[in-house]
């Protein structure tokens, strides 16, 4: 049962990831927070006009995820929603800068990994039909009372 559920979910999702981007995970996460849960087309517009340098790399990755959804999984690109956008810590380059009195200051140059998962949003009509049925039941209860 669990495997069948995973297979059906994986058919509706597509992902793209990139490793060792020269930016800290904290800075990348600021951009990813803006696009989580958005429609793919709207997220591309947000990234296009973002002032952050890393937004360009995230936009390329999102385009790759959309292309994967269209070509590998035959999903409708107009219905795509960003299900997951996460970042993680990769390597950290350590450098040292000479300071006064023969000391040294540590310089950390962090890298990060980014992962974006897009899924095809399902029809909203099912939910509205259930709401209509509930309201019909409530009306009949009021009429009987």
C-alpha cells in the first residue's frame, strides 16, 4: 500500500537540484521562502525581479524542474506548483587573513545545495462538491428542526 501511494505521488512530481552554489544556505533560504507554495509561472516572475544575486541561479533551477516535469513526467506546466524548495549546507572553504600582532582572522566561504520539487495541482472542483454536499445536509437538518 505504501509503495503504491509513493508511486502515484511521484508521478505527479518532478524535481531538480544543484550542488555547491557559492552562497550561504541562509541567503539562499531567503529567496526560497518567497517562492514556496507559489504557482511556477508566478515564482519565475518573482525571481526575475528579485534584487538578490542568488535569485538568478534559483530561477535557472526552477526552469529545469519545470522542464523535467514537462518532458520526463508529461505534466501540464500551467498547473505546476512549487511543493518543496529547500537548501542545505555543502562545503565551507576556510581562508585566513593576517591581523595585527601576528594573529590571523578566519574567513569562511560557504557553499550550499538547493532542491526544488514541483507538483501538478489537482482540481479544486472535488473540494467544492464536498462543501456543497455538507451545506445541503445542514439545510435539510435546519428544515427538519
